[in-house]
């Protein structure tokens, strides 16, 4: 397998990717920029696809999701798809309609909770607004404000019992401040329009927007031996970035005969259930796979043969054992940071891993010289889920759930080991060229 940059270089590049990706729309824009630099061709779903016979590398963006793929020169109508599935969104807060609010001389932003963030982790941080503005003529523009907002915490002098239990009301307490003045004379959308780079956007022409809050603190490597990496949006840009790096490296190397079609599928809206046109419950992946199959001249029966031979690695962040809350973890399976990526298992199929998927993951990690760790929940702790079961259910494609172990999952600033994202990328690159 071609060598990728080492773990130190990979973690720095992950930090750069996160910094460039404060929203799902920015994440796919940055992914597209990198794919363009690697010679990939953008395709438009609304147009016929002119894919040349033989090898090719392409991508499609649908809102906050991106699908990219590499077709080997030996591809035929029943060639399998090897898919790395991830997601571009993270728990946060989303800007409401009529967002300019405030009182007592404060300007505040009206926001709605998006997904399941750890609310207290967002307090007393310098935050930004980021996302897309859609004008009435249908044009779309990315915006990112840089440091702008803060959820200010109440002083302990005014709540002496706060350290015995902090209770945050999502409507009353989670209203960030962004300035001083009279909200009647201010326009937060105008500020967002002013922060669009490279375009003169009239705020009066904004017809809609998808704008979220993101942390602005730079990612950092730290720890006694530099073994930790802290950043926002590691759930799940750690996997999106690993898949992107692996696909670009895969496309740059000679492909062995019989290689599958390598696919990166980075969906949006996983944190709120995936039920959207750009989420894993929607038709996006199937739409793209069918069109690739059509381009190879496959019949409906041959397409089903290809799907039956295909495999999806659903890569999403998982839990490392917490030293202060060890009782919340399974007593026999306690993943550590820098112990390798996780193989995620759940008896009730909240993760899609079965024995076939576990065996494939074990073989891939052994062939790549990468350690891995098994994760299973404590029986009294409800298990989360991923895009894995959704992909398996929609398409009938064999699926295994994996991911990078984290602490502080769903915090504004999460923690992983410096080695694990690189290892995930290494195994993914091998997966992309391995007949499953």
C-alpha cells in the first residue's frame, strides 16, 4: 500500500481541514477543493454524465454532502463498490428565523439546538456563525464570521449552587450575545452577508439560510508526550478527513487488477437522524451508485450483483474509556486513545457490524499493520447509532461500523489521540483497493 504522510503530518492536516470546515457546507467545499487539486472531476446531478470509458475520478455535491469515487480501468458492470461512509455535520446550534434578538442593551442571536450537544461545553467560548446563504435568485454563498458570539455563563456569585448541578434551559439560557445595541436597529443577516468572501451579497436578497454555530479555538496537539489532539467537530470530520485523504492517495497510485470502485460518501444530518435528501436515510448514495452502474452499462440484475459484492465501512467517532467514569463503560472492552481505531459492535444492530464485517476489519488492520480495538456499550447505557444500519437497510450492502475513539464526544471541543485518525486513513486506503 502506498505510504501516506506520517501521523504528525496527518493530524496537522486534520486540524487544517476542521478549521476550514465550520459547517457541513464548508466541509464539502473544502473537500471539493482538495479533490480538484487531485484531478477529480465535479459532476452535476442535473446534467447527463459524460464519464469516459475506463478509469476516472469524480465527485458530486448535494447540499452539505459529498460523494467522491474512483473507477479503475478494469471496472465492468458487476464491479463491486467499496464505500467509506461518514458525515459532515456535528451537534451545535442553528440560526432561527428572525435571528436578531436581544434585551437590556445586548444584541443576541436566536438559535435552535441542533442534535445533542453538551450544552455546558459551549459556555464562555468565542464562537462563530457559519453556513450557506441562498439568495432569491437561487445563488448560494458560504459565510463564516470568525469570532462573534458567546454564551456567557452566570457568575457563581449569582448562583451559589451551580457546582452542585448546572441546569441549562435550551430556550432561556442558550441565547448567545454578539454585540451591544438595540435589536430593532440591527440586522444579523446583514452581518452574515458582509462576511461572504469574494462576493457582494445584498442581505435584502437573502431568501433562506442554513447557518450554525462553531467554535473558533484552533485545534491543538498537547499532552505530556504530545499524544492528545483537541478540536471541534472531530465527530465526525475525523472520519470524513480520513476517507478524503485515503481516496486521494488511492487515486494517485497504480490500481491492481480487479480493484473495486472506491467511494467516499460523506452525508449531512446524521446528528439529527439522517432523514433528508443529503442524509444517509435519503436516496443520495443509491442515486450515485446507480448512475455509476449505468455508466458501466450494467443491467438491473448486474447492478444487484455489484451491490451484493460490495462493502461499506461506516466510520464514525466512538467512545474511549473515561478514567473518571469507568463504570459507564463495558468492564471487558475499554478502548484507549492511540490504541487504534474502533470496531463498533451492538447486539441490537445499532451498529451494523456482524461476524463477516468484523473478520474483514480484522484482516484489513492486520494487513495494514494497524492495531484496532473493539467497542461495545455497557448493558445499562443506551447505544447510539450511525449511518451504518441505514446504508445496510437501504441498499442491502454488507456494512461494518468503525471509528476513532474520543473523549468529550458532542462537546464543543472533543479529544482524540494523535495516532488514531492516521491509522483510520491507512486502513481505509487499503480497504479502497481490496476485494471484500
